[in-house]
C-alpha cells in the first residue's frame, strides 16, 4: 500500500504534503529491513497529544528528531518534551534537530510544559533539550524549573531529564540534581573512536564524568545512558562502553539502531538484527545494569515510564 494514502490525519510531523513526504522517507530510506517498519501517525489519542503540545507552543524531540516511535508513543498519550527551543548549538552527525544560533530563553516554558504534563495525565514525564552552549549555565535553570513546575501541577508524576553535558560544569548539573529528578539521563551515543565524526563538539570522558557527578550529587536518582549502533562501531567497542558505564555506576542502558534522518547525515554502516540486540541486552544485564532496553527502534525515552516504575518498586520492596 502506498503510504501516502494511509496518512490522512493532521500530524505533528508538519503540514499534509510535508508530513507525507517525511513519513515516506522515514519508512523507506535505505531499504530498511522488515523489523524497522513503523505505522503511520493517527488516532484520537494521537490527535489529543498533538493539540495539547501545539496549543501550548511546545516542542517535542519526537517531532524535531523524527523519532520512529512517535506514532506509538503519541498514540498511547505520551511525548518527550524538548525545552530551550528547537535550535541546537552543536552539529552532531546523526541528529535531525536544527543547528544554528538559538533565540532567547523562554522563561515561561517550564509552566507550559507542566500544564501539558497535567493535561495529558502523565505518570512519568521525560524532558530533554537542545544543547545551549551559548548560555552560561547551559539552560540548567530551565530544567530545574520544569521539574519544580511538574511537581507543583502534577504531584506524583515521576520526572526523567535527558540532559546535555553542560560542558561538564558541576554547578549547572547541581542546579538540576537539587530538584531530585527520579531519572538523570545523559547519552554517550556512540563509542569513543567515533566521537570526532558523530559528536565533534562532545567528549566521551566528559559525558562519563557527568553521569558520575550526578550519582554523587543525588544517590537516590537512577542514572541512565544510551548508545546507537550502526555507525561503524565494533562489537568489542560496544561492550567496552558498557563496561565504562557500569564503572561509573549507571543503572539503565538503552541501545537502538541508528537511522539516517536525511542524506546529509551520517550513513548507516549496517543494520543489527533483533537477535544481535537480544545478545547486547544479555551482555548488559550480565554486567550489572538494572535495566537494559535493547531493540532496533529503542530510543532514550522508549518504555521510560515502565523502567522507572518497576525499578522504584523494587527499591521500595528491598528497603
């Protein structure tokens, strides 16, 4: 069936012609294997999420990064909020988010994010951002205020923040950790050898240090990180990253297939099979991670609510 005939509802992926083109490219670029097929967006719950997000003038990483799980997540009434605008100061080779000079910080954004969380009835909210190297604190104060506002408007909702590295600034990180998010997530994204190509303005060791500092600042918070595969890494390099993350006491690991968002981004070196993802899951669990989410379409916030509910329940039971 032609995907253009299947996408008929108004969508957060853009106006109708652009949405259809982007969705078709997203499904077909590079002759993807069958396990990477995703359904087109639509449905009553999806439309409700779209309305809430756009009436409150918010961004989501689901849209900006063309996440393949957008139809599933929005169809279940969840979304991952992207704060501090939609323009990033860094130019990672894998990311669809726009690079450039961001506008001024929207100081009212934290309240609107919390209003969206309340309107959607979320039990677990995931907040991420573009990287704002132009700001003295990297935008940390906005992260902190978002957490505070969610606590005020949606008591009982757990909060996960997927943060940039704040250039390794402990003062900025402490601003976030002082609000006690249940989960502090910072992705290393790939293996050290590929950083110059994949994350040219980031440092692998700095990302590990951010995760370690977060653990020290709030030992009760779960720490989390993620990597993509299919960028040219070797199997042993993936296992070495797992070892490094465990050495920095990271609790949760996500592993997913890199999908080239446009012809201008890094090419896919190869597709990992579902069986290989299962092996990576087993390798991670054997190393002591509390949770490993490993599958072709896994992204940072995939099943995030499930992870935190189960792990916090286990912690309460053990106490």
